[in-house]
C-alpha cells in the first residue's frame, strides 16, 4: 500500500509527461554514472546530490541507497538502479527523484516495519570489509539520520554516551545492539523512567541508562 501511494504521488507530479517506461531513469543513470564505468561511483553520487539540491550527508541520500539496495557505500550499479527505480514510480529529473524520496522517507517514518528495514540496512551499509560491527562514528551519524526525527532526546543521549565509552569505541556496535537501539528509542520514555533493570536489553543499553541516571543525579 505504501509503495502504491508513492507511485500515485509520482504520477501526479509527472502529469503530462509522455515517457512512462523507465527511459528517463536509464537516461539519468547514464548521466551520472562514472566515466568508463558501469556504475554510479562517488563522483556521480556527488553530482546527483548537487542536481537534487542535497548534501551527501542528507537522509534522503541514505534513503536512495536503501531503495536501490546498494551493496557498497558511494556506488550504485545499473541493476541496483533499475530495480530500485521500479519502487519509486516515475521520475523524469533529479528534482522529481528527490520528491519521490521525500515521499518514501515520510511514509517510512510512519511505518514501524519499514523504519526497521531502513535501520537494519544502515548497519550493513556501514560495515567495513569483513567486520561485523560498525564504527561508533558511523553509528552516531546514522542514528541521527534514521531515528533523530522521531526520537531526538534518546538519539542525542546515545551519541554522547557512545563518544564517552572507550570500550565501545574500540569494539564498535554490533547488529543486535543496533537493532535494540531502535526498539529502546521507541519503547523507553526520554527520562528512562519505564526502563526495567532486569529486562532483556543488551549491556550497552543497560550502561547507557546507568550513565543517564548518573548525569541526572
């Protein structure tokens, strides 16, 4: 249903446009793909961001990577682009592509499962090489992008806590810890008053609540 709404929105934005067969998407890919390569590389992503009027660090760029199921940060293959564009409806320019991404992002914030999918994607997207954990710096940035709009107080607290926790800086954040952060932010009140010490939270979040309590005392 959510994707149908996206397609309907894009049809309204593209009324009067004759090309509805995905040709415009392929032309857009060819415009931004790296010279001599079969993918959009870092330089092409940067040019696409400029064309959309976005900073490379904007959440919509992450949403684009998620919709495209991009397997490597800074790169979008032709197959990924073609498959992902089918989920976005009609876009005839970088501007209408941005509008489609805005619709997807807004709907994702209101849909727990889709938000969970985006949150999980960001962990895989940020892993370096064969590492299973992501760097604290990456976790802080992505937490702010993905959950900041709906859980600002916890996101602010967690990013500060992670900076001060040297053991975490060394080990990074595991996928289990990452996914439980989202559940924590959605279920636990900003003052942590409903946090149960005997709950099944990972040690990272137990330590975070203790840190918050010490700060408040």
